[in-house]
């Protein structure tokens, strides 16, 4: 289950539009970054541990879509 599925969009990207420039390579969704920060705090994770969780979660999604084991 995903947080978004249960609660809807908590942090809309438009709320952060002024904080991000229009030039350069697009980054991650500001709303997703805010959600990761909130979940990091809620689970008392270090920055490194939170980054690992995000990478690991993405890794599982990619494997599931590709059918690799």
C-alpha cells in the first residue's frame, strides 16, 4: 500500500513552485521529497537510512515491473 493511495496527495508540487527554478535539469518531485522528509522524521531515520529506503523501494518496483527476481 502506498501513502498516496491511502491519504491522497499530501504535498502538491505547486506549493513548492517558488522554491525551484525553471532552468536546468528537473529534479525529484518537491512533494515527494517533503513526504520522504516527514516519513524520515516519523521513523527516526538518519539521512543515509532514509535514502537507502527510497533506493531500495525503487529497486523493488523496478524489479517487479521487469519480472526479474
